[in-house]
C-alpha cells in the first residue's frame, strides 16, 4: 500500500463518533408487545381441536363402513333377486327410495350385474348388488347407500380389511362401496 | 431486526463498526466533526425509520451523501457536485513518499469530492469501480481524481504550508 494511503487511513481511523451519539442512535430494547389479537390463540386451538374431532370421526366412520362392507361381502349371502338388469332389481327392491343405476364411468362396461338384495350399512337401508368383473370373471359386491349427512363427510378412500379390498366413494346423492376379495 | 437484541454481542460490535465508518465517511465529506456527527446520526435515524431490515454500509453511505448534498444546496454551495471528467491517468507507484506535516489541514484544502474519494479508496478500500457505482461517475474519472488528490496533498506538504492562523479547534465540537 502506498504510504500516503496508509497515512490517510490512519488519520480517519483515529476519528471516532462520540459515545453519546452512538447511544442516541441505539434503538430502544425490544420489549414484548401485547398481541394485537389476544383471542387468536384460543380460537386457533379450538379450530384445531374441532378439525381433529371431525377428521377423527370421518376416519373412524370410514373404517367402520369399510369393515361392515367387507364383512357382508365375505358372508356371501344369497341374492334375493337374480337379474342382470338394474331396473328389474330396483323394481323388486321397492323399499329402496333411491336410484339403483350403476355408478358412472366405465363401471357398467367392466362389471355385469348378477343380482341384488337389501342390506343395511351403519343402520341405513342400502342395496347390496353382486357384480362380476367381465375381464376376470371375479365376483365383487357393490353397495349403494343414500348420501346422508354422515356419509357425505366421507372422502374417497381405499381400505383393506381381512383380505377384502374395499373402495368407498361418492357420486351425486349416493354413496358407493365396492368390495373385492384379494 | 434490532442491532441491539439481547443475545447480540456480535450485532453490537457490527453496529459500532458501521456507525464509526459512517461517521468517518461523513467527516470526509464535511471535514467538520460536529457536522459529521449530525450527518451520521440523521442518516442512521432516517434509515431506521424507513427500513425494516438491518442498516448496511451502502445505503448508509448513500444517505449520508444525500443529506450532505442537501445541506450544501441549502447553503447555496454547489462545489461538491462538479467532479470534472478527466482522462485516466496511470496508477501511482507504491514507492511514492507519504506526506509530512498536518494531514488534517492538507485534507481540508482538498475539494470535498476529492477528499471523499480518498476516504473511500484509502480507508474503506473501495475499488475505483465500486466508487463509480456509489457516486455515479465514470471509473476513469474516479482514478484520475484520486491520483490528483494525492498529488495535491504532496504538493501542499512540499510547500510546507503551515495552517495560516487556523482556528484552534476548527473541527472540535462547539
């Protein structure tokens, strides 16, 4: 470094801002500020608790429905009406006041109706339909349940209960369950 | 962020170092202790009011510089803004001698802009390009002015100009 640079640096480094100026520039110590929303914490806690209850209830209901459907599927009770026509089965199950048309999409092309009977899922009157998978010939059980408030809270889920795969979903005003032996 | 949070020994040291740098930069502009203290404090408080983050060197220097220019304008002084465009001159040799005599007085004889450049270059270690970015002048002009200012200091020292009836405490606080 050039000597004159050093002299200039040393000159300025000897110059200091007085302590009183430093103190004046010092911002006040942080002090805890009262929360602007003191009610927010309990509200958040309450919402989390409600959410946990809701999710827990939904989860347990979903599990219960899947378990009941799996049990019914495994029982392989005889169909009261044997027909491959959904309208004919619906006409015979005249206590049922909701549609027994098959689910949308490719279901009708993939499965053929074998027959149907009454059943109940979670005390709700439901239709239990036996269907055959066209590609494999494997028998499955389709459950159609009116969409009550309890069922409407359930998400589309898949379960495995004692060797039975159970798929649950909602379409329109109906709740469906499809059980398949592994 | 508070420079003075309770666990912030490092922050306190950084604050002091930055505040002193700001003050020395202000002194290079004003060449007057009391004015430099005021400039530093005003700039610091302005940045504290305006910004949400920690105060850093670049904005602090720019704020000090702007406040100083404002004060010159209020006083009707425009000398500071005229930094002549000059061609690039060669870097001086490191074997060039220093100056003997009252450096503070010699620095006071320089133009404000030249003194500022010397401070940024010699004390803060800014390159010509960094100074150019800070004050918005071409790099060549910066280099030229730095060398010219050093030459002026040597010239003053060579003439051994003693401070003519310089007030005893020109730069001291009133």
